[in-house]
C-alpha cells in the first residue's frame, strides 16, 4: 500500500529534490525503512545506533504525532500521508 512521505527541505537532497515520495509499507517502520532503501541516507538521519527514532525527528501520520499512536508500529493505510518534521529549537 502506497503512502505519501513528505520530505522536509533539509533532507530533500536525499530524495533527489522531491518534497513528496510514494513509499509502500504497512507500518510507519516499514515505510521509513523502505524510504531508506529507495533513497539511501534516510536511515542514518532518522534512526539512532540502537534503531530508535531520533529524539529530534518528529513523524506525523495524517496530522497525528506517531508518539501518541503506536510509535513506529503504527499501521498505515493506502493513501495516507506520513510527514517527517525535524524538531525546531530556538529562543
């Protein structure tokens, strides 16, 4: 099932400049792993050495933060949008 993954500006060099890419998977984890296979480099930017999603990376599925759903185990359905949003800090 194809999910549209929205790519933040900072990571678009990895997606060939594309702001959105279609990726297949049945969970958020599968989609993000397939994104790295299709566009190498995403895995090291999104996941830490233990395989956990990095703290400063926020992922939203249909406008819902996956941390408040089932994390990377959250199921996805065909046609949904998964957005990768780097945390913004400032003062």
